[in-house]
C-alpha cells in the first residue's frame, strides 16, 4: 500500500511542478505580455511527461514483479483443469446459464483452474519431448476454450425483439465445444 502512496505522491508532485514550470517557461516575448492559454496548453504536456518520467525513474520503491509459475504448479493447475472440464460436462444440466458455464471455463472470474491456463501451458511446454504436437494441441485447446466461452456468453444475450434465438441453442453449442475441449485436453494430458 505504501508503494502506491509513494507513487501517487510522486505523480501529485509532478503535476504541481508541471503547472509551475509551464507558467515560468514562457515563450520569448516581452515581459509585459502574459502567457496565453494556448501556449500554456502546449507547454503542459511536455512538462508533465518530463516530470512524471523523472519521478518514476527516481522512485525508490519500484513495484514488485509477478513471480513466474513453476513447473509443479503448472502441472497441478492442469490436473485441476481436467477435473473441472469433466465435472462441467457430467453436471451440465445443473448449469444455470451462460455465466455459470463461463465461471467454470475460467473466462469469468478467477476461481477456476482454467483461469489463465495459457500460462501453465507455456510452462509445461518446456518439459515436453514433442514440442510441435504439444504446441499445436495447446493452441487448439485455447481456441476451443474461446469458442465455448463465446457460445456461453452469447447465451446471456440471446432473445429479444424479432425472431430471437433462444439461449438454449447457444448453451447446446457451448456444450459441444466443451466436449471438444475435453477430447483435446485428454490428448494434451497424454503428452504431459
């Protein structure tokens, strides 16, 4: 929290300094003339960029980097993802709509192990013998996941005026994509 406070104070200081600098660095005109609004607005962005970049560079509290995922954590995430996909299909009738499907797919919220699964797949790729097949399958997995998400998302907005497509149609399309996802996941699992 204190790091963000320091960064905020640096930016606040920079914005105040910017206004002072913009008023002091006037164009070379006789002192009797005042700084016009137009020239002030031209000078403010330059002074702001200079001050902000200087305060960020000189900040003594840089933000911490996010830790990289380990191979063991990636395998654990993958194993949990397989269970989620299997449970999603076996309990399909319990889903209450597109949002509940998207939560399980990890595309809405952060609770599903499928959330940011692409990062785990990149880590797992490092330990695979057949990297080409694994990469192709992981890309297909991600594309199928995106299609399933798209169909579940569309179910949320189906209906309306005219001749609407009922949400059940999109939910059924999402189920077909999740079935394909399960098949691809099993192929990927055999490589891991």
